[in-house]
C-alpha cells in the first residue's frame, strides 16, 4: 500500500495506489470487512470488456453476456474514489458505533447499572408493601442511627440519598430496607417513597436549605404526616418549624445537653435512654391519657391510680402547659392529658381503669373554679456564679455553641463550671450568653490553664474542640493532673474513638446522639415532647437522680416516713436498689431507703437541691 510521490490523487492509470485506495484498504483491514472488491473470491470474479459487457467466473454459475470480447476484458471493480471514501467513512463510523454499544453494554453490567436498576426495582416493590413506615432523607451517620432505632422498634424504613456509596453500604448492611438513590427534595421522590402511607418523614441532610425544601415538599404532599428535621444552624430552627416541621432537632444544642447530662446526671442519662427507646434493658416509656367528659371536675386522688401497679403520673398537660408533681386535690377537666410513666402493660391498664371508672361527683368547689391553665412553677433561675475557690466544679474545654449549651445547662441546675478556650470570637459570644461563667483565655490543653481551673478539685471535664487530636491532648493532660477525674470527649472520626477511650475519657459521637433523638421524635413523640417542654420551661424543670448516702437524713427511713412530697413537693417517680440495674416505678410506701438507693424525681433546681440535701448526694 503506497501513495507514491508524484501520483495524482484520483488517478487510477499507474501501478501505484492513490490516497483514497490506501485509506480504503486500511479501513477495511481494521474493520475486518474483507477484500473481495479488490482481490475477488474463489466463488465469483467479474470481468468487463471495452463494450461494457460482463463475464462471471464462478465454480458453480460461470457465464457471460452474448458478444462478450475476452481479449479486451479487465477485472471489474464497482468502486470509484468517491464510493471508496464513502465506504471508508461508513465502515469507520459503523465500527465506532458498534464499539460504543459494546462499551455501554459492558459498562451497564460491570459498573453496576444493572445491579442498581435491579435494586431500585426491589426497593419499589418493598415500598408497595409498606404502611406506617418512616421515610429517611439522608443516609449518613444520623440516618444510620435512626435506621437502627426504627428496626429495633420493628418499623419499616425507606432511605433516600444521592450518594451511591451510602446507598450501597445501606443495601449491604440492611437488606430489608428500601433504599432509593434519588434527590429527596423532588416531589416525585417522596411520592415514590409512599409518603401518603408513611407515619413520618425525617430529614437529616447536612444542609439546612435541603432540609427546608424537603420539609416544605413533604408538608405539601401530606398534611398529617409527622415531620422531624435536623437543624445545623440556630437561625434555621424557626424557618423549619414555619415550613411545617413538627419537631426540629438542633444537633449542636443536643450534643451540648447530652454532654452536660453525662457530666452532672449520668444516672438520668441511663434512665432517659430507656424511656426514649435507646436502651432495651427495661420496658419503660411515657404515654398520654386524655380525660373524657365524665372525668370533668375530678381530682387527681379520685383516679384509680393504685389499680395499675408499675405506673406513675409525672405531670398533666392543659393546653400547651405542663404541670409537674401536681397536688392530690388538683382539679382535672375534660381534655386534660395525664403524662404517665411505666411499662406498656401498666400504662394500658391505667388507661382502661380510668375509662371504666364511674364519674365522681363534681365537688362543689369545682364549679367555682375558673378554668384557667395551670401556671408553671416559677423558680429563681439566676445563674449562680462560681465559688471563688472552684471546688467540685465542671471544666468545659471549648467555648463554641456546644460549650455554651453545656455551661447553660450546668448553671441552670445550680452547679458551677468554668470554660477554657483561646478563640476570641467564641469567647465573646460565650460571655454575652453567660456573663457569670468564668473563662480562662488560654489553650485548653495547656497544663497551666487546667491548673488555673483547679482540675484537681474538679468533678468532671468535657472537651468539645473541633479537632479530635486536640481533644486527645486535653484528655491526656487532664489525666496526668487528676487520674480519677471523669472526662467526656466528642469524637467525630470513628478511628479516634479507641485512642481517646484508652487515654481515659468516655466518647460521644455527634451523629449517634442526633440520630437517636430524631428517631425518638418519631417513634416516641410523647417522651420527646415532654423533655423539650421541660428544657424550655421557666422553672428549668429536669429529671434528676439522687443517691442516699450513709448518715444522711433519709437514710434508713421508709418512703412513707420520709414524706418527700410534703417536704420537697417532689414525687419519687422511680427507685433503684443498690446493686441492681432495673428501676422500680412508683415504689411502695414501705420501701426502705438504705444507703446506695437511687431516687428519680422531676422538678425545678431549688426543689431538687432540697432533695439532694436530704438524700446526701447526686447520683
């Protein structure tokens, strides 16, 4: 094959191939379509004479036209330079298209598109069978925690996420969960997930704008579905509520509250974990019983509470106001809701007993009472400044939003804390929010700063710095100064959990904390709503735990002799004997308060402090 020097481009008269012949021969070689037009075949060769007549040379059907002149014949090739060029282009384009189709088909199987389509088809089939399920928008850390909690409760879930790795991981670890690789903010996506049959929608994406759009879309598609949304920034909280979210979980604030609770009330963290469904070691939950018309004008003492062993009335709700530790002669009206703590059997038994009990005669004073909402307990919640000597206090390493939440919660319960940080912007915001909490402006992991905070006399330490490495250094430094100090650390990277724990601190994962709370908002909304109202109440009402110390005033007394409701206006909701793991709800009056016994109560800081003084110490 050559296009010799001096050869004319379209000339066929010399013995050299022209350029189009070279291109054509190269094309048919690469595309393997053969050379019969150039070389002929054994089956048939065509010749043409000068008169335009043809002769066919073949092993099976050789013949020629009448008058054919064999002396002037030449092999006949029905191709001109233009037709060769066209044939070349057709061959190359055809082969390119063929190779493209082969590549796409191979990619369809090799790169997982076939598996993706099959998995999506299975997911749609599952969704068609679901009813009263949860739609989870976002399959990250928070989403996985919510998924685990929902599966523990036996609730079906649909997960929506655009990240292919997230979806593949969830399909492998949760084969019974319907996973859709779609955009949650699209209307069609939520409809495909069966929002018309769902019990709730949870939006846990890391972007507040995406959560807002998802909330608006979900509310437009269903007016009755319960919507729980994650809030990354404080400013987005009200917008999400206005958009239609039934509950908004601020992850930063939630982490701060959890760390504060772990520091100052670890027993209550365990207790509330059982109530919210995070711990299945005991069957406890909070439920509401709405009073009917026949119960109008009854008092609390007239209700058949003793018929349901293992349940206790924590509060009652009138409108939007909760009244905790109500008096026995408190008048109740139609529509009031009793907030009951107990196991499922006892709560159901109490509800049935109230419904079956006859209506009590309305007391004469009841008609004279104006039906007003019960006022909340007003308590002085002024932040208590730290003791000048700083003893039995808590140290907070980090003045950011989580640190401010921890300090506010500790101060609200009349305990002392001090903050260490060197971020000027964070310190300014901290001081504006909590002017009476002292701040040490140094590196939190500095031994001098921890010494100034009197780490040897501290009761606990929380480090919530942005870097896991810095948190580890704080823990190591603090351990050297006070090996017995209880320490908590936020860890964002799973690989750092073990290192921080080996250094001596308990670790908390923000994604797990946020995910569990959002799951509770859907699966146990009564308990979640109660806790939210307790936190927002003017009296700073909290669940608290105290322990009976040897030599304390209550040590050795029975509950009836202690008469705690008359002395502190607090009801003992639950009790745990020394050495036992489970709580006893509404313990018997004859129960002896031996040293080591833990009491659970709910109330404002002043009344809880009085109970601690009688019992001996916090639990």
